[in-house]
């Protein structure tokens, strides 16, 4: 990147359901800021936050956005048409013939992104080897364009059979549709892999959300003026805003990806390579597992639709600070997944009317009304109390039991999510360090660690805005794939030749991102399977990759068949350039001598008690704290449990250790 960009401030902005978090690195100093999100138009909070931090100065802005995700979840994507090979009109309707609601007598199908009436068939056929069986005629292209225009769609997905092997027909149709003034997403650019259903679904998702994302990014870019804008992708790397608009499907997990990048960097810097990440925000909780590297997946399902792009491996549950507590038809207490969000928000924020996890924490004294957001936001304790008392009366229990029950239910959901990424994947959580972040992560960390048998917790610097910090720390990453379906008996030289077009494309794209070839690191991998299998295992293309596949297969599935024929299904290439925040140094531990704490009234395990409350900035390096205790800072509050002790390391992290029982 140019020296001019390197000298301007770096700002990371993460838009959440309740708050918009910002961090600015400027001339070695780090500043943080939080302000309420603006759900009607998230760009308003982003621009206001950048203005409050940087003033009129230009800055390099890294943004983690939920715009594409929300457009998909809420069914608010652009009207979309789909062009398919003749005979495949029902491709999206049939899918994989899976039944998500296996025992439902009257299952409800999710609303299609592209209705059947907007699917246009085209008379053409390319075979799996790339040869043309039936050519695409000019008059057929004209008919398709007219049919698409007749649907009223403003965005079009083109997914023809075996276009990954030969894209010539997709290119011809795309040119004609673009000339007709339509926005076009073609499968051989979005996902050049075989499996037509996943390829079509991913391309349609991109076609539906790209116009929404582009409009949002255009408003941001205009508002930012001379400040360059980069967008976090689901794979944990940033790209230019223009690229993100055209390939919006790659930003579906934009915000959570920033969190796990920030957590991984903080864990590595503190000497903990094996971490369980726990990001508790206002609307949801995102968890992940890092075993000396950031975990990646190649596919997920959003709103019922397969999305097959490289992404950070994250599991999300609807349990956050704004999760609403209610009684179900049987009178049982439920918490989430519905959230009060930023508007109206929890009762204690002043406008909400329904009890949330945040309200329960305030009622129990774990949140301090006069210290929220560094005292900038006064919490409504009286309204909170009334809301909890009313819900408790409906449940027929005391308000105290109701508040503790809300937390217990929410923590059970969050503990289940942590087990999904650890126990259910063969990892023992007791071997990992729990790294909580988000505004509410530290309030529940000790309880969750005890449920999982984890004995160490690392609370990083700036935990409440760690996702925003991860955006600044992110590298520039571009991912490329191409299905080849070749026997594994081909030589390494032949494989390198197959990789060459991807490498050239990667270097060209990274040059547009601002990085010359010498600053780009190329990583290659292969998707391999035993012949006859339906799914693949990814291994690096280095050394004895064949043996690496057998070894990986045994780790995942418990067996290997070394004498069985294998085949290479897909090539994977990743281009990486170190980010602008790579050399960012976080503040070191305070030189304070340890100012005495004040005392706070809280309720723990059903009993009122008075415990010490520390300002985090007053905790000196090496100082030890014995629980129970509260630690408050501008962006978060932390509860040190009764069986825990904490110390501040030289980097300013709080390291909590569970004390041995007699």
C-alpha cells in the first residue's frame, strides 16, 4: 500500500444489533468509541462514529457490516431472476431433497429468494469435460434477455450446467443482460465449482444482496469523502468496497469474522494458541475454536440457503444482551432468539418494554447503572425493576429468581454453542483458554468456563470493541477455487499448471487492491476424496499431500484407506497481503500502583453481598484480584467469580485462573 495511506489513522467499525463499535489507531495511540446503532440505516451510526473519532481528517476505514446478512435473513434482497440450463428450472426448489423439519406433518418451506416464475431456462448444454454439446444461439440469447426483463427483476443470477468447466455460454448471456441494464452475477465468477445446487444458491444469494450492499457502501463512501473504505469478508480478510459490493455474498459473516481475527491476535500475543472465542453482543453470541490457527469452513447455511464461500468457522446462537425473556405456552422461561436490538433496546436503556439479559444483569447488580459506557449512558434502574417484577409475577416466582433464571437460561444456550465448536468436533474444552469479548462477554465468562471445565480465562484489552480491533488487524485476503475432477495420480507439475490461471487472477486482483506481487503470499490447497465419496477433505498442496489427506481423513472420520484410489475435486488458492494494522502495538499494562476499589452491592447464587469493584485502568501489572469482584471499563463489565482469581499481565490482559478446591 502507499505510504500516504499508511500515515493516516486506521479506524475499525463494527456494526452490531445494539451498538456500533469503533477503534482508531493514530500515531501509536489507540482510542475506542461506542454509540447506539441505527437499524433503519446503519451508515448513519458509522459516519457519526468516524466523525467523532477522526473529525475532518481522512482515515483508512475498515468496516464489518451486517447489511448483506440482514437483507438475506429479512428477505429484503433485490428482486432477482435466475437463468438456468433447460430442464433445470426447479433446481432451487428441489435442492438436495433434505427435510429440515423431518417429523413435521405440515412442514413450512422458507420463502424462495427467486420464485419459480422468475426462473428462465436457456437452450444450451456444456458437458462436465467442458465440451459444448449444444451451442448457445444468438436468437436464444435475445429470447432469454426478453424473458428476464419480463419478470421485473433488477438483478440476475446466471448458473448454467458445468459452467465451471467452460464459462463461454455464461459469459455470452451475462454480456447481453448487462447491455440491457441489469445487474448480473454469474456462477463461474462467484463459485466456479461443481455441484449445481450449491453453485446456484450461492450465485442467487449474491444477486439478491449485492444491490442492497452496493447502495449501502455508496452512501458510506460518499459520507466518508476522502477516507478510503475497506470491507471485512467472511474469510477474515478485507477488500475494497467496490469489490465487496459486487461480491456481497463474501461478506455474510463480515462482523463476526473481525471478532475471531481480533481474538486470535490477542491470544497469540498473550501466549495462548488454543482458545475458545466467546463474543457476546447485544443480539447474538458468536463462538469459535482456534487451535494455533484461525479455523475456516467452505460452506454454511443462512436463512435456509447454502452459501459456499470460504469463511471463518463460527457458530452463532440467538443469545445476547438484548435477548428477550418470555414465558412460553407451558409457563416455562425462554430467553431469545428474539432481541430488543438497538430500538427499542432493553428496558434499562430507556425505551424498551420487554425484559432482556441486560436487564437481569442490572437487576442483580452485575451492571452498574452509573458506570455504563464510562458513565456516558445512564441506565434506567426503576424501569428495569418494574419489568422484572411484572414478569416474575406472571411466572409465579420472586423477581430475584426470575433474574437469575434469565441468566441461567441464556448461559445454557451459550454453553451449548461452545460445546458445538469443541466437544462435538472432538476437542476437549479443558485444554483451551476461554477468551470472552463483546460488551457482555466478561459478565458470563466464569459461569461458562465452569460449565465446560475450563480453568483459564483471558480478557483482552478493549474487549468491548475487539471485533472492531480485529478489522484493523486484518490482512487483505482473496480466495479462489476451481473444480477440476482429476485423478490423484497426476503429477505435481500438472497440478501447478492447473493452478496458474488462479494465481494470475489473484495477482491481478491484489494489484488492484494496492499490493504488488512481491507483497503477496500465495497459499495453495486441494480438496481430495476417496473415489466414490460425496464430500472432500482439504489439505495444503505441499510435501506429501496424498499422505496428508489420509491422515486428515482419519482424524475427521476415524479411518483411512491408504490403498483406495483418490481424486482431486477442487483447487483452492488464497492470496494474502499483510494488513495496515499488522504492526499495531496495543497499550501496555498500567503503571498504576493499584487504587483501592469501591464496594458494590450484587446478588450472587441467590444471596445479596457486597464485593469490590475495580476500574480496569487502575489495575497495575502483576496485581492480583480474588473473586468475587467486578471490573468495569468503558466498553465492558467483567464478573470475577467466587472460585476465581485474576492478575494483570504485562500487556494489560486480565488472566483469570480457577482456584483449586480443598
